[in-house]
């Protein structure tokens, strides 16, 4: 398993505001890639890519409203 955490600045969040935040990326046995962005304003974007080729993507605005929640290529 490999994990990286990086801080980013001046990125557009799902609400449209430009803010700073953190990005977590890891690779493990269950999920080929996990890519999670957490914006300082409270928005978040989480993407998982699985060994079978399917991808889940979840985007939540700072007020809790779900903007995207999908699973592509479900087997």
C-alpha cells in the first residue's frame, strides 16, 4: 500500500469557490486508486478506481448537498 498526502492552494471547489485543501491518494489491494480531495471550505471529492475497472465518484458541497454520486462500470 502506498499513500501520499499533499496540500494544495487556489483550487476551485465543487461550489465554485477557490480555496486551499488537502489531497490524499493511496493504492491498495482492494482499490487500485483512491483519490480524495478535501477543500478547506468543506467541499469534498472522492474517486475510487477498482481492479475490475469500475469507478466510483462522489462529490459533496460544503453544505452537505450531494452533487455527484455514481458508480461506472459496475460488474
